[in-house]
């Protein structure tokens, strides 16, 4: 089928908190196998349908760190050859890599001073793993604020995927099937709205016929039905039974992705798979929009409070500890020229621990996972105290 104006950008988000792959294989081997096969399966199906498929994959830096760890590679060798899997991603031209923060932080919640390093470290490990840098950005948990735009552009990102329910076009028309320009403090980036409803279906179960019909229906009812329409769906790629199904014909790739791509090969598809970078090159945004602060767990209104991560007193206290440690770090960092060797080493250790403590999972699961955050902040506090003690008062003013 030719002449369609309807395009589909399909994205999957992959993340595991620090040390989780090793923990899973030791404590829950069945879950570990299901998860690692999700990563392998996405690469394999992308290669199998390289002539028609386009797939967007985002990996947190801490997940890639684990996948590159020789101990993890060896532990999972009886299930998946991880280096071979990463090689498939590296060679698959139809896989568009999408970046995120290294430790999967909630950017509007963590200290703004730490944004740059979370972004640069995340891009760096993607280049290490795949040989190329991501052009687009996926905000962890879709937690986005307009204040992030200058940091994203500085880090080298060209577009960011945002939850469509929070996009407010300048012309007032609610149209999530086109890209927009969003600007903050004179810096602009392309924003790609995600269809929340279709993304929820992607995460829980759908079939090709329903998806094609629903996409056509939504596009035809949109404010600009005759223009090029971009349907963007994005979901976790390993966190539901739909993706973890061990019999592949019953899961996402066997029941939806493969049949959908077969129809694309046959020319019997009105919804054409597309890479976002290709689509945006041909259809650059012409309209402006603002994006309300929020996340994909917030409703249709603004989610300034990010209550999923800061709703309880214990969550707020833990987030405050991270904020305080970051402030102390930057205060010492500004005076690092007067540190001795031991103080410099202590400051570097504290830095890594502070960034790792910003992993979203530690707050997402409430009181149950907050001890994981303190496991990082307590030694970070000790290391900062060592660095503070190593400052040489005689030179502090220099």
C-alpha cells in the first residue's frame, strides 16, 4: 500500500537498577531469564525485519554498565550471549538508539547541578556499547520539565519524547500526531508527543488489526487529518508478562511485531513504521508548544509534585538527603584545588555514590526500596566528610 500519510514510531524503554541483573539470577532465575531474553529478542527481531522495521530502543546507563560487566556476561552465558546481542544492536541500522540519564533519575526531582553529568555519562556509555551516540532522548518515567531543554541540547540531543497529555500547542489545538518546537530561555528542541492510550495497549497486549484500525481512527479524528500523522507509542520493554512471555508466539514480538512487519513487507499496511530521525528530517516541526511538567504516572494535568517519588514523608526526606549531599559535593568541588590526594579520592567516590543514589527505583517503590538509597548516601556522607577534613584552610581563599 502506498501514499499513506500515517507513520508509526515504536519505542521500548529498557532499565534495571544497580546490581539487579546479578541479584535476579541469584534470587529469581526465572525472572532473570525472562528479562534478559527481552533484550535479546528485541535485537533479533529488529535484524530479522531490517527491511521494513524501525525500532527505537532506550537503555539506561546503569543497565548497559551491567550488560558490559564480564561477571554478568559470564553468569548469563548459558541463556544469552550478551556481547553477541550488543553486537546485533550495534549493526542494526534500523534500531534508533535513544538516550536517558545514566542512573535513570527523575530529572525534575534531582539537583539541577547534576543533570549534565547524568546526561553526558548516559550518552558516553551508549557510544561505548553501540559505537554511536543517540540523537533522541527519553526522560526516565517520562518525567519532564521545560527547564531540561537547555541541558538536553547542550548534551547533544536533537529531540525528546514527551507524554502527549502534557503537550500544550501554541495554537490551542490538541494535536499529538505532529512534532513541535519547545523553547526555554532561548534554547529550542523538537518534542515528539507520545500517544498514552496506544502506548498502554502496547505494554499490555494488542494485535495488528486492532492497532491499524485504532491508529487510522485516531488520525482521522485529529485536527489535521490530511497532513502527515505521526503515531508514537512507547512502553517498557521488559516489565510486563506481555513482553516476558517465554513462548514467543504469545508475546509482543510474536503476536504483534512480527505479523505487523509481515504486513508491511506485503504492502498491506496503512500505518508505516518510521525512524524518528528520518521522519523529523522530512517533517521538521513548524509549530511551537509548551510541555507541562509531569510524568507518565501523572494525570492529564500538571504533575509538579511527582508524588510517585516524593509523595510520602520518608520519600521527601530521602530526596532531601540527596539534595544536601549534592550541595556539599559542589561546594567542595569549587575548592578542589586545595584538596590533597586522599581528599580527591574521597570526593570522587562520593560523586559516584551521589549520582547512583538518584536512581528512580529507590524512590519509586516507596519505603521498601529507600534503604537502597541510604546504602549509597551514608558512605557518600562519610567520603564528603573526609574531603571536607582534607581542605587546607590556609589556601581556601585562593
